C-alpha cells in the first residue's frame, strides 16, 4: 500500500512540475541521508565545542591545546562577553541540530560561526581535517536546506 502511495505522489509531482523538477527531487531524496549524517556530525562538533568552552571558563579544564598568547583565538577567549556568547550560540545550535528541533534555525545560527572557524582552521591553527569536516558538513546542510533559505535570496518586489 505504501509503495502505491509513493508512486501516486510521484505521478502527481510529475504532472504538476515536469520531468526536470523530478530530477531535482531525486537529487534531494538521495541527499537526505547525507544531510542527516552531516547534521549529527556538526551537532556533535559544536556540542563538544560548547562543553569544552564551559569547562575552560568555569573549571579551567583544557581538552584542546591552549592558543598562543596574543593570537586571535587567545584574544577572543579572554574577552569578558564574546566567548560566553559564542559558546551559548554553539550550544543552542548543537541542541537544535541534534534534537532535530528547528534544524534550519540551528544551522542558520551556526553558519557564520562555521565560516569563521573554517578560516581559523585554515590560516591560524592549520587543522586541515577539522576544516574539511566542518566545511563539508556545512555545504551538505546548505544544499539540503536550500529551499528554506531561498526566500532570503529572492529579490524584493
């Protein structure tokens, strides 16, 4: 019965939008498992970052290497307002992605942070594996959620 319902929905979709749109739908359907994996990987990455930041701020426990004094990361960590705000944003975004509670909003919160983290990994820390993982997860989620972000890119009429 379920196969019949899927076939009926596909027939209605083809009648409504044509074969070209069906090809895009097929790409989107095959993207779904990758988007789920990327969502969980990025959520775990940012959850670890938020927990690590809380442990650094309140308990002086360091799981990641200490940055050099005077570097960009060190300066951000020693501000009174920015580092706690960043870790709060990471925690909210990670919770959203991992619990699948408004994951597009969680990704929208984490996207600017991800861009900055990728730049820091590329030019300051040279952690290329982390750069590739975060970059690929973000690009996968951007492709999966492109329908949700398309109104932001439409022209105002």
